[in-house]
């Protein structure tokens, strides 16, 4: 009888902290690894496939806290990593839109997550944006008493201050913030640390203090005339429109930048009736925006100009004209560098300039004795080991610690900061990383005895996200409508469900070649001459049969390459001896 001493995983079921099993998940579920919050993406898409929207929403709440929000505005790094988007596989799975479907189509959080017994510790979190709320949520679940301080009149941070409601409706934000606060978190709005309460007093009163105040101070350009009236930063402009009801802007608006804020400012200015043009010093491929966002700006009669950088501004009472220089991208020391072309001046008339040129943290409130200890110079908190400061009780989270990032990055950083705080308070060590392995049986665990994916699902085209007509885009009406149930069903079927692992037991295989005859992709099932482990035992490597080079002209083992497998189930369906097994593998969530 043939033997198979090496398998992809070290055990058939149960919990494992073995490096090989952990590496399998990290290697074969690229979308989850790419998500900063480690969202169990195949898990919630599988739940959608089975019509379990509550489960899909609950998985997202557990992992990323704001499913309805992120389903609309997430930077979606998971989709760039999706195996379905690789060459010859088609487009990536619409992971973000499916997250939105888990919210929009009725998925709800029917029961709150279990809260651990009270630890007796009290923690202050400064800032009620996504990082502060994520930190507070996880600290509350760990049994700590959490108080969140917010200087503005309501929580939400960039969700309400920076993102327009035509992209992110306020009722979605309010629902998901309320879910966080319902865990027993106290929220104190309208309290400005440094003015109403000192940082020193908070550190004295609480067992730990987390600084999660975001990045609210806009960068200036430092070019002649950039302090003229009529030139303002995009964050201030958006906050005044979104939170204070501002409805006035110049008639000819110039937006400078190439990221999320630039798009939000430009599309907001268009809705205020302005002739709006965005100027960006690089090319369209370098813009950091959501898919389709530039096209929607153009659909709304906005304009884009590339490879132009502001040189100076002119005006008597307020800005009246801007001078731009053409730019080129040169490579220096292997890195692209933006350089301006001499003599390439372009003058434009404008009566309003919005700078979407990045932002940094405001730190004037980090004062007193604590400020003297943890500040590095006048404008930056010295961060040690990602979350710590020079004071053992003071921690940092989100953009305040890292600089401006994205919502999902800030959420992930906030969750990790909470873990660091709990470890500090409880003097506990880092919990061991584990994976859960479940052995599945086709006859009992899948409807009809067959795996739920088919080869035909691999060619289902990506579903376009419907949008409202441009004529209807007035005020704050949401532009993207999200998937209906039919589109959600089709989009979810496209997922490979990479958390399932097919494997051939070569002790049972009779080498009949039936599985090879039906394999849908080249290289998903391979005749191999040998299997071996990497030096650290974390990866199974195979030696593919090579005619004239391998020990035999005939193979005696078959191997399923998980990176090529599309989980269609065809191999198992035709195997006459039941030699193909399946396991579900996922990270253990805490």
C-alpha cells in the first residue's frame, strides 16, 4: 500500500498553532491576509451564499465593526489580493459590495458579542472616530470600563466630518456607532481635552489613556500666495459642509490633490453649483481613490487635469488666479520623483481653491507634564513599538499614531491598540495564534452531497454596482445603490471560498486519471514525484514529474495546488474511490 507521510495540514480537525497550518491560511486566503482587520471574507461570503445575512453581518461586525460603512467606502485592499482577479481568472470578487449587501439586505446583529467579566480597570479614549471607537469596542469586550471623549458635537470622526453623505448616509453611521456604544461604553461629546479637561488629569484618573484623535490639521503648500483668502483646506471645507450646513463656494473651484479627499471635495463643490476642476501632479494610475470615482466626477461635469503642480497664487482681496507648472515623473535611485518643467507655466482663473494635500495630527492639546514627556518637538508624539508612548499608561491608536491612512487601516490599528492596552493592564502575554480545522464530508455537510461551487460559477461576470442618474444627484442623495438580492447571489457565487482545502489521499488513489481529465485549470492537479517540507516545516513543496529527469516516467502521487484550485468540486465528483478529502480552515477569532 502506498504511504503519504506529508499532508498540507498537520491534523485533520481541531485547533492548531502549528506553523504549517497557520502558514496555509496566510498563503491560501490572500483576501483575508490583505485586509488590515483580518476580516473572514470567505466566511461571510459563504454565509451570504446560503442566505444567512445575519451571520454575514455578524462576522463583519466582529472583525471590522462597521460593515455598512465599509461596504460603501472601504479602500478594499482585499480585492487587489483576490485570486479571482489574477490573469486569466477574470475580475476580483466584489468583496466590498457584498459586505454592503450583508447590511442593506436585512442582515442585523441579533445578539451582542459576549462581554468578559469586569476587570475593574477604567480607560479613557480620546477621539470618537473609527480608531477610537474600534479601540473602545474591543476594550469593552475585554471587560474594561471605557469612556470616550470627543471634542465635536457627535461621534464619527472622518465618517461624518469628511465623507459626504452622498457616499455615506448618516443613518448607516449612526446605527453602527450605536451598536458599539451599546456595549456599555460612555461617550462624552463636546469635551475638548486641553481646554475642558487636561491630559494630565485623565492620566491620573484612569488606568490607561488612548490617544485616537485622528489627523485633522491640513498640510499647506508653502508656495507664494497660499495664504490668500479663498484658499482653504479640504478637511475644513468638508466639515463645514457636512456638519455645519455650509452651502456657499466660489463659482470656479480649483481642487488640488489626487486622493479620497480631493474627490470628496470636488464632487461636493459640484453639488454646490461650482465649475470644478481637480489638478493632480501625477497621472491617473497614481491616484488613490475608489474604483470608478473619477469617472463619477466626470459624469457629474467635474474636470480632471493631470501632471500639473501649483506654483503660486495671485489675488488682491482674495485668490483670483493660480499658476501651475507641468510635471514629469523621473526615476532617481529606483524611485519615481515628480519634477516640474521650467517654462511650462499655465495660468488659470479661480475664485476658490481647495487643498486636498494631506493632513497631520493636531497635538497642541497634548500638553502639561504628560505632553512634556511624550512629545517629540512641537508637533509630534513620539510613538514607540507602534502603540506605546514614553508614559506607560498612555497609548496611541489609528491615524494619530500612524499618520493619515484609510478607515479600515485605522480600525485595524485601533483593535490592535486595544489588545496592547489589555496586555498592559492584565500583565498577560500575547495570545497564541491558532487556526480552526474542520473535516467536512460531502455526503453530510453539503446539500446534495456536492460542494456548493461549480465550474460554471467561475465565469459569472462581475456585477456592476447600480448608481442613480446624474440628473438626480442633488444635495445628499446617495449615488451608489448597492446590489439587489439577485446581484448579491450572483456576486457571492463567484468567490472561490478559499478557506476550503481539497487534498488527494495518495494511499487511496488508484491513479485512474479521472480527476485529471476534469480539472478546470492548468496545474490545479499535478502528477508529482515527491513531496517535502521547507526547512522550517511551514510549507509543503512538491517536485513535479519531469520526463527523463524524475525517478520514474510514471507518477505515483497526485497533488492539488491550492493556489490554482478554484474549489469547483469536479475532482471529488468523479473520484471512484473517495480519495479526495475536504477541510475548512480559518483563523480562530477572539
